[in-house]
């Protein structure tokens, strides 16, 4: 880890015991949850925007959903996960935290579930995309109709270990291909004139897109 990242990591607030346990679980079971510094920033965005309705693509063990809810306890969160084992673990974690009334979990492929949510005319103020990186552009275009005017879409991993800006760092053809897909997504995203987008180089890279009214 470089000195700047180390410095940022040392200066974010301590997480409570529940979150520390989830972080430990993710570490020991190699579940890719959000990095602490970008998670801290995401909770900041939630605190600033106070979104009533949040949609998350990619629940994993429920860590980021629980952190976003803690940041704004009046929010209602819908979170989608396609991996059944992850879904069961997240369900348990959310029940143990006594947050099942605020966090609705849906098992299934995000693209299919988004279509269902769209048929139900559901709307969201804040959408967090943290699922299969190769599909970000499809996720983004598919969730767009669900976003309220002035709403925000945040994507994680848009700098992908630094490979997006420097593909020679990628240590396999697969990683290089994935970096190319994310690079194309970033270029496409920055060109969307109905959104104001910034890419923030913390954690694995976050994009923040505000829908212009
Ligand atoms: N947001 C979580 C957190 O920080 O606590 C981490 C999510 S993890 C990086 C990505 C998750 O997205 C994985 O559990 C994976 O199974 C799920 N996923 C990937 N593609 C998906 C898809 N098309 N639909 C639903 N879930 C998907």
C-alpha cells in the first residue's frame, strides 16, 4: 500500500464491533467488500444526500448496505445479489443487525431484477453499483430509468487496482481485458451530458454521477 493510502486508512473513524466482525469475515473468507476508505466516503455521500430510497447492485455479505443504512437510518434500501450463498449470509447478517425492515434483499441477476423493479415503477434517489465490473455500462443504462431527477449513481472499482490508468500494471490478459472494459465505461460515463460525473481516486476508485434535472 502506498503512503497516501496508508495515511487515509489510518485516519478514518473506527468502525463499531458489528462492522469490524463483518470486515474480518470478509478478509478471512476472501469476500470482496468495499475498501474502508471508499466505504467511509460512500457513507459521507449518503449522509450529505439523505436518500430516502437506495438501490444497491451487489450485496455480498450485506456490509455496504448496513453501512449505508447506518449513515442514514431513515433510508430504505433494496439490494440485489445473484449468489445464493452470499444471499443467505447477508440475510443472516441483516437479521442479526435487526434491519430487515429497512433493507430488502432480492436474490437474482441484477439485470433481470432491475426490469422487475422498473415494471413496478419503483424509483430511487441513490443507486450504488458494485456488481460484475464487465457489465457496468449495462447496469448503468438499465438503472437510469429508476433514478429520480437530481439522484446519484455511484460505481465502485472504476480505477480497478490502478490498471485502468496503467494497463501495463495488469498481471494477466484477463485483468487487462477487464481494465479495458472499465476504461471504456469511464469514457462513456464522462461523456453523458445528462449527468455530472467525477471519478475519485480512493479505494478502488469511485465514480459519482449526479443526474441533471
Ligand atoms: N457491495 C458489497 C459490499 O461492499 O459490502 C460488495 C459486493 S461484491 C464486490 C460484488 C457482489 O456482486 C458479489 O457478491 C457478486 O455475487 C454480486 N454480483 C455480481 N454480478 C451480479 C449480478 N449481475 N447480479 C447480482 N449480483 C451480482
